[in-house]
C-alpha cells in the first residue's frame, strides 16, 4: 500500500492548522521513508499520513503484509520503520519497540442478518476457537445471550473524538444493551489468519493467559501452531491479512473471525460484545481499549504485559498495540524524518483524523515510555 503525497488544497490547509497546534517536528524535507508489517496499523497510517506529508514535504510508503513481515524486515534492515502487533526478541540490540498505535481487535461475525447483539464470555470465545463449541445454538452461547447485558459507554465530543481526563476515558453511562442475538441451528465457521500475525498472537495470548489447561502450546503468530489439537478442523477456513479474513467472513454465512475493528466496520461485519472481569459486555471501541491499556505494565524497552483480569468496568480485553520497530543506529536525514513521522502518529492530531476507526491515543505512563524511546532516535 502506498500512501500518496498528493492531497487536495483543503487537506493541505487542514494539515497546516493541525501542525500549528502540535509540538515541533524534525526540520527535514524531501525524504521518502518506507515501512511494512502490521495490517492493524495500516488504516491509521493511511488516514493521517497525508497531513504529515503536506506539512513536512516528505513521503511515506507503507506496505502491510502482517506482523511477521514487519519483524523479519526489521531484523534484515529492510525499510526505515516497521510495525508488529506483538513483541519479539530482535536480531539487533539497537532495534526498539515503541507501542505507539492502539486499537481494539474485534470478534466479527456473519449470522446472515440475524437480529440482536452477539454477547460472548471469554470462556465461550475460547471454546469456539478451540473447536469445543461448534454450533451457534450451543447451550454455552445461549447462556451468554439470554436477556440484555450491562455495558459501559464513554463520552465523545461533537466530532466523535474520545474524551479523556488525566489519560482515562470519561464514562458516559452504564446501560443495558440490546437483546441477545437470535441463534440459528447452524455450524460455526471459524475463520483464522493464514499468515504470521500479531493479531492472531494477541488473541491466543488472551486464551493462554485465561485458559492454560486448554491452550497449552507456546504463543505464536501462527494460529495453526497454537491451536489446541492435533490438526485444524475441516470446518475452519483461513485467509491472509486483515482484509482477507474480513472478506472471507463477509462471504461466509455463520462465520466468526478476529480482525481489527476498522476492517470489520469497512466490511459491514457485526462485532461481538466481550465480557470483562467486571461482568460488563464491551464492544470494541477506543474507550474500551484505553480502559484496558491503562491496566497494562510496560518494560523500559516498551514491551507491554496486559492485565486480562482488570476490574476497570469498561475494559475491552482485546485492546492491543502495534509496535513501531526502528533501528536506532542511523543518524541520516531519513532517520530524522522517520522520528518526525512516528511522533506525529503518536499525536492526537493523527489519531483523531478519523475517530470512526476506533484508534485510541496513547496517554499516561505508556506515553512517557514512548517519549523516552523516541528520544533515542535522531531528532
């Protein structure tokens, strides 16, 4: 995917206005920087790159291909920056992990137009992907969807941007959601990522942490290698990339998959509400992601440890981050332009470019970690 510098005059005026209110970025121009990896990061990079390009007279080319590609490229020195949705041990000690993009992974489903909202406990979600629950009208799913469920909603401004106070999303209300969905007597068609994916790894990390007696294999970006069984069932299907699994789910009645919320929205797939430790069923939103990440801990090198049992009432337990992988050894103008771009991606101006994508700004102690990491890069 190429992010073009060609934007309309109105976009250029908007970019100037945005940058006028932001901290100063590196004073370099005429550079072309390249990156690849996480498809999770791609919609946000596509949405906010034009303003940075216009304001700095630089160009960004980003090709998604999965987090495995991002990690491989970083180790091989390919590109100026790469993205991965899961941390790893890089080949060089000078490669940093900067968790600068945050958004929810949605459990997306296609129940052929059935009315109501799908509610799933973490146990039921695990049992579906482990192949233990195979029918949509299974008693376990029925129990999750009986009656209406409590949910926390967050305040947004007139432009749809999430409101925060001291880095925490502001609760609007606790309400009862719409009734549980009408469950058909149909086989569940599970769709998973075929390629090495940080999205996959985040999903299975939840399962491994919460249900270790079922998910006994080591965490990895390959669903097939972590699946708790000798082989993937024939009823499962796979596709490469977030766009691929979204498209396959859209064309497959009675399917369920996991994909970044922005891809589920663009494919008009419904999204499940997932039960958290407080007993609330939360949809994949920027507010729920921010609430969940507030309970995470970060190491000095930026790698996060998630708390899936946080008692924050509005936490969405599949809120994840995408790490910018950058080798800090270089001090060229391209490296300075890369620092400038990543600082912009971390800013409110970038994240709020399109609130409908449900990306969340990094705040609080995690922002301090990112600031320290980006300070190691040429500025």
